[in-house]
C-alpha cells in the first residue's frame, strides 16, 4: 500500500500553492482530484481542478459508497472519490489529498496510516488578508470562510504535523521534509 498524505488547514492558508510546489519537488507524488458541488471559478477545469458534480450526482455517489470522505463546507459539498485514491495506491503511487478539516478527521478513521498535516497561518489577520488578496471569492463568501477558519484553527492540535505557512520557502521545505521522510521509511 503506497503512502497517502492528507494536507488540511483553513481556506486561504496557501494549501494549493504549497501542494503545487511539493508536487514539483517530489515527482512521484500525485494529487487526488476531489469532487465538489460548487461551481467552477474562472479558469478552473473539470477533471483537473475538481470533478464538478450536481447535487443529484453527489447524492448518488454517496449512496454508491464512492467516497472515502466527504464534508459540507460553506454550503457546498466536497469529497474524495475512492477511485481517485485506488488508481494511485494500486499502482504504488503516493497520493496527496487537499481537504478541509472535517474530511481530514474522517480519514483518521478510514485511512489510519495516512500522514496528516495541518497548514497553519502565522495569524488570523494574515489569513484574512490572503483570502481578500487572492480575489477568488466575493466578500460574503470570505466572511463565511473566516468563520469556519476559527473552528478549523482550533483543530490543529489533532494533527501530528503542523506547518506554519509564514515564509513560503520555509513552509515548503518543512512540508517536503515530512513527505520525503515518510516515503523513505
Ligand atoms: P475551494 O472551494 O476553495 O476550492 O475549497 C474549499 C475547501 O474545501 C478547502 O479547504 C479545500 O481544501 C476543501 N476541499 C477540497 N476538496 C475536498 C475534498 O475532497 N474533501 C474535503 N473534505 N474537502 C475538500
């Protein structure tokens, strides 16, 4: 069974940027493409950024037991498809899940050997500035995400690895170290 890495943390903390760099530096590693019921943002491609599903399709996939985990986040549903994991772990390819905290908790029970890493912001204020600065979400959505972030930040003690994303270069180095140590164990 190949390694599964779960990378979680509040929206805006920089999970996506860190993971892109991690994938560049650890070429064997692949990212699982999640399913979601939210609508695509400008530039997002179906099957690449997400599998964009209708509510009905998402319900059907739940009923069929297709999800390793799924959660509701900011009024939309997000989930990891078993097929995305199996096609990689079956071929011995280590895989990264980029998911929110409720999903990461479920994975603790369903995939107990997964390496779970929490990405933390240096402060709540920095998180707000990043969410506003990236310009991908309307103000109302940012406020909703920041409310969820308070709860998510309180959960970081549940994770064996916490990487603070203050200076990007330091955070990526730390993340890479955690992943490479686990891959060579
Ligand atoms: P966004 O709408 O910004 O793409 O994602 C919102 C949140 O959902 C982020 O914290 C992201 O990590 C999380 N997310 C993305 N895919 C999944 C998934 O498959 N499962 C869960 N539980 N959360 C996910």
